[in-house]
C-alpha cells in the first residue's frame, strides 16, 4: 500500500509524457526549453511548500498509501514528484489548448475555400 | 488566513512573471495581439481543466490523509475537501509557466537557431566554481555553529550561497565588464570567462530566476535581521558591477562591497540562526571583513593596466600598485591582530593572516608597470584560501567540542 500514491504519480507522469510524445507538445517540441520550464516550475512550487511548512500551515498526513519517507521535515518524498506531475499536466493542457485553438481558424479557412 | 497571504504572495509573483514573459515573447502594439490573446485563452482553458482536476484529486488526497492543514491558518472555505487556497497552486503554475515556455521557445521560431546554446556552461564557468565555497562556507559555518543542527534552512541557504549567488555575482559582473575583459588575457580560464554579447541578456535573466526564489524562501525563514542582511547581500551583488552603480569603479567602496560579498553570507547565516551579538562575534566579523577588503584590494593590483586602458577605476588604479599592496598587507595584519582579541579558540585564527602577508609582502615595492606580476601571487591566493578554510574548519571543530 505504501507505494500506491508514489506509483499513481509516476503513472500520471508517464501518461503526460505519452500525450506529449504523441502530439509533440512539450519535451518533444523543445527539450531544452521544456526542461527549463519544468525545473523552474518545480523549484517555484517547492519553495512555496517549504514556506508553508515553515509557517506551520502544511502538515503531513499519516495516510497508509504514502511511503512515509521524508526529504525534509513535513515534506514527504512524494511531494516533488507530485509537483513534477502538476507542472507536466499544466504544460500539456496549455500546449494542447494552443494546438486546438490554432486549428479552429485553419479549419474554418479550409471550409471557406471548399465552399468557394 | 496565513495560507491565503502566502498564496497571494506567490500568485502575485507568478502573475508578474507570467505577464512579463508573455509580453516579451509575444509583442503586440496596443491592446492584445492575436497571438497573445490566444495565449491567455489557452491559459484560461488549462486553468479550468486544472481546477476541476484539483477539486477532485485534492479531495481524494486529503480524504486519503496524505496531508492536512492547520485549521487556524486557512479560511475554511472548501470545495469538496479541498481548501479554496489550494487552487492557488495550479493558478500560479498556469499563469507563469506557459509564459516562460513561450518566451523560451520564441527564439527558435523567430531567429534561425536558438542562441541560448552554451548559456548554462558559460554561466557556470563565469561563476568561478573554484571560488563557490568561499561564499557557501561562511554561511554554513555561521549557521551550523549557532544552531548546532542541520535543518532545511541550512541546506537551502548553503546551496543558495554555493551556486545561484555566485551565478548572479559573477554573471552580472561579466556582463557589465565585457568591455574591459576583452582587453584582459587573464579572463577565459580559472578566473572567469569572456561572455559573448548575445548571452548578456539571458545571463541577467538566469541570475534573476535562480536567485529571487531563494531570497524569498530565506526571507520567509527569518525575521527582520535576516531580511536586512539578505537585502544588503543582494544589493552588494548587483551594485558591485551593474551599470549606473558600478561600485567596483569607486575606490574604497569597491573593496568594501567586495568584502560584503563574502561576509554578508555569514551575517545572513547568523541572522537566520538567531545568534546572540557578542563582542567576540563582532570582532570576528570585522576581522573577516578586513580580510575580504585586503583580498579585493590586492586582486585589483594585477588589473591596473587593463583597467586603466579601459578607463575603469579601482582602489588600485587610484592609489597606485605600491600603496595598494601595502594597504592589503596592513589590513591582513590588523585582521590577524583582531582575532587575538576574540575568545578562545579564536586567537588561533590569527596565524591564518601570516601566509597572506608573506604571499603579498614580496610585492611591497612593486610599481604600476610591474603590477601585472602580482597575478602569480593571486593564483597562489586562490589556493591559499583552501588552506585557510581548512585551518578555520579545524578551529571551528575545536570550538564545537569545547562548547559541548
């Protein structure tokens, strides 16, 4: 049970990367830029976590689906993995939305040409 | 309530960064250009999707007792089990990161080749890895000797003063020093790298991106004393070389600022650890500060010729090579004497001044025309610092065992 959460996160990351690979959205479009965005995003959100922990707002739970391993006080090993997933999910959604938005006018133009 | 303030702070930072990146990446004259409107539309769509996912999965995660919140710190408004403040995470991410992405990928679409190639290796070379320890060590030692435990603030702060701090200090320096460095064959190796002009802007961005988050986190971890010392430290890093301030070209102020670069990490460490201000501690910091001033002044001697050719002033170009060398020797001497006035085992550190004085004193009668020769001593100086660090460490260990 202890690795259920971590396993789900890794599975989620795998799914995001599959979408990325299939549609050439993020890492498969510009690996360097994607790596930078991912690193900046994870560091930014991790800083937020640490600030929250430092202020005594965030408290780790005793859930049985977590490994219980800590990398800092109140900061379980799953947290950076979750943040990585969140960043990937965000960027796949954004780049995907841009792709879809970019296609609509193109399709309309195509239709207009067919009609003409 | 505290969580709301924290969340707003990070959202404001994210919105500013996101808007700035989007503006820089997708310029448009007046109002929103078509591409920028599409950018924000996509951001909106992504956020709606993320908000739904957050409502569902945050509730599940909280339900599974993966984490919880101190009830006193949250508003209490919840969607499912998720406190409303939790939606700030995806909001901040989706506002800032796509902007960064557009800005980073803009080059590859506009210009033929991405010009950022080599930025990170260049930045690392520019940051003089051989000297990284000189800023991280004072911080780590000051904090560890005060708190006597390794906590996350110590780890984060040490990493900050090891890499990002030096990235900023030397990166900013090399951008604004490009002109004079061009005429100095000494640059490009151990002591720094010539930075190609097309990397100047990215270098400044890299310095900002790698430093600001750490400064914010460290400020959070401490009180007013830490805020002031962090502000002084960051200001000294920028003011030393940035155009308009150029403290490095203002004699005396140059040595003062340079020494601040090495002493301020120790002061930040003491402030974060909540150290008691004792006379012994103050004397130690003053001695360290004098040591830093001497180091800077002596280092400036070798650059007298190139600096003058480039029209750059420094303590050495103004008072001359001979007097600068002598001033450095005297400063090291006084620093050594000062250590004798500190509580045991501090006086042992007085011995550390000796090799610096020996290394430097042979140039007692140097002239401006032979000033370039001190480069040999400067190279030895860089390695002397490692020896001194070793001795200082031994003294710290002794102090540690005496105090426990």
